[in-house]
């Protein structure tokens, strides 16, 4: 069996690994270089704190790989298990956290519901009077996304996966089934084509005559020196009501960001490389309203922009949309952490004819036509 994977980010390369492990002849087609898209701009976060059960299950299934990744792939991915701390200002948001923690615990996650005073044990300068509840998961962590992708790519090559630098310009469909792709220089045949093109995924699907509701959105991250350095043990902390988020980096620097306005749609081939002054000021003001580490002397030292491949409910699409055409797309910023499970699921779809690792029935694209999908609320 032969498969072509479009996209050299972590979803595509993890998929290639799992297909090759099941004796599929795999070629990854990437128009630039491995990690050139969203993976190379990822924050590298891995968490279980989601509001939809399917995302919790994807996280837990992926965690089994992340927990042994360094030994299995012989790669140091610089794990930093500092946890994630979610904060609620309103009773409505607090009730959501209670529901989420209960659901996460039911699936085996060890998330805890905290009072603001208990949350301050993890973030000592937290303004506890501004919040009514919090949730915390000690197992949530960060890794270096580029090192993780390198580990997957090295393993893929060991398994015989070919990496082709070329651009897919058409997907060939015969009698309603996908049979290969076309590039400017060649035609390639395959029994399966996997769309793992990240922000380009909507355009790739359109080549097969498939319309998927995926919008590339611009997201930003700033690096700042706080008035007082964050202790290295402070978790990623997010104010769910305001959208402000921060976590410690190295050398007394903090990464800060947030959702302060609509994220503009962006051209994945030509999007802004600078975070912008207005957004930067909102980010600084947002984190300063959460804790005492940030104040008038906090200074931004650098910034990073990247793209999320968004769906209307911020949940991915994982399915065989047409015979021979599998989509693993629209992860809405969660693709890096869910790549191990996604790779296994795609391999199951192709080799076994159905997915079994996680029930992905809610992740089919027809959910946008037949019902009001359950949107993921815990969005960072």
C-alpha cells in the first residue's frame, strides 16, 4: 500500500511514522522544509485541560507517547513539566471549570479544582481577589517543538519514509476516489492521500473538490522581561475571562499573549511577521491585571507570529472524506500536542478501515451541516 502525506509539520510527519510502522510505503510532500509551517512557530504546549471529551481523549492518548518520547526516539525535547493554571473571574466560568475538571477526571486526568488562594501557591503573586476559582494540572507541560519534530522526522527516515520537496498543485480524483497528486514536475500515484497541510489544508482539500471550513488565523506571542522575574515553577497561567496568558521562559523572560480581539484571517504564504504595538500593549495590560509580576517596567524583548488552522468549533477534522482522501486538519492551535494520537488514528483509518484509539465520530466534517457542534471552550 502506498500513501502520500501532504505537509511536513508534526501532524504529517507523525502520521508518516505510524503508517510506515504498519508497512505502508509513505512519501511526505512538503513545499519548503520540514517544520516550515505552524510547527516551527508552536509554543510546544501539551495539556489535558479541555472542555470537550474528544480533546481530553486525544491528549491522554498522545500523552502516552510524549511521556516516553525521549527514550523511544532518543531525542532530548527539553521537557518542562510546570503545569497549566486556568483562572475564572466569574461564577459562570467557575461552573465551566467544575464541569471540565469532573469530565477530565472521569477520563483519568488528574486535574484539580482550586480556590484562588490555593492557585496562589503555584503563582504566588496572583491577585486572588480578582478570581473565584481555578483549575490546575501538574502533568501539563512544554517541550521544544522543533526538537520533537526532528525526532519524528529521524524516525520516519529510519522507517523508509521519503521526504519530497515539491508543491502539490492538484489532487487527482477518478470515479469519486483519490488516486494521487500532481506537482509542477510530476504525477504521483497512491492508494491514499493524507491532507496534513495545516493553514493550507482548506486549499489542499479544494483541489480534491472538498470544501472544509478551515480559516488560517493570525496569532501572536510576545517575550517580555517582567518587573519581577517569574519563578521557574510558575505554570502557564491563563485568565479564561480576559484571555490573558503567560508562562516563564529562560533568562528571566516570560512569554505572554492573549485573546483581546478577533484574530484576523491571514494568507499562509504572506502573513505579518511582527506582533504590532497595539496588540503588545493589550498583552502587557492583560497579564498585569492577573498578577504582580508585571507592571510599568515590563519590557517586550521579542515577538513571534504564527497561524492557527481554525474550524468553527475549534475542533479538528479527522476523517476519510473521500475514498482514498484522509483529512487530519483544523486543529485550531492544538495540533502539536495531539500529533501522536492523530498519527495513530490516521494509520488506523488507512490500514484498518476505521479508527479505534479514540472515538472520532464527532470530528467528521459533516458535523457543520447536520447539527450545532460542541465548541471547545478552553482555547489558548
